């Protein structure tokens, strides 16, 4: 860990969040999605589609978009998400989303779960606006929009790709894992079970 929780999280003013499974309750069944799209079980979905010829890939991208849109209506805000975002907004923090979903679905999901008012849609970057995580491109793009160094951002996510993107960008990385198994300790500066716990730490 690159510093204590109190000296790293508290006072940070530029936050980048993963969406699905981080700010929302996880509802994606990625194994089922792979089966429906005929993608090998161990393959990265977006990486596999990118490697296909465009004529073959486009219908699969379209179906993936439909699946993700359907799932957006099934989720809800994660425990502590509203309180954390309210606190960060009141403290003057800038907030962004970096998701492997599409911007359209991400904005729709935020609205459906009651978190849309915290994010400027231009600060919601999906797979069409930035290279998908684990690439750090989206964090650098948000940092550019905000006029800051990416190393001053916080990247919050529930999965390896989120943490890898944050680490590559030089961000402070926060792993949110309700199971508290924390499978990638080498990638996480901060480890919390819930966003409620993270909220407490931001005020330490």
C-alpha cells in the first residue's frame, strides 16, 4: 500500500468510478453473456469482439448493447453509493465514470438507480469514448478534461481491470469487494467492503 488510508483518500478531489458492481449492485452474468455471444469461456468479451472481422463483430456488439440495456433495468444503487457521492459533491470533488459498458447504457443506468445527478454525461466514458479498461486511457482523458494530473485521481472499482487501469495511470486505487476476499492486493492501495466504509475513510 502506498500510504495510509487517512493521508491518501481524505482530501482527494477527483474521483473516477467503475459503474457495474461498484456504484450499482452486480447483476451481470458474464458466463451467460459469453455463451449467448458464442465467446470462449475464458476470453475477455470486448477483446474477443475487437479481434473479429467487423462484419462478424457488429451484430455481436449490437446484441451486447441490448443485453446490457436490459440489465440496467434490473440493478439498483450499491449500499452507500448515494451517501458517498453526496459527500464528495458537497466537498467540491469532480466525479467521473469509466465503464466497459457504453456511455448510453451507463447514463441510463445512473438515472434508473438515482445517481444521474452526480455526473456530467461528458464525464461518463464508455468503451466508445476511451480504450476499455484495463487500459488507463479513460482516466487520462478525464484528467485532461479536468485539467489535472492523472496521478491525483482516485480510481474506485470492484474488478481487476479497474485496478489495473488505475495503477497504470498512477491513480490511487480503491478495491470495493463485499466478499472481502480482495483477490488483487498488489493492485489496490485501499481495500473496503462497502462504499459506506469508504465514506467513513474519506472523512478521517
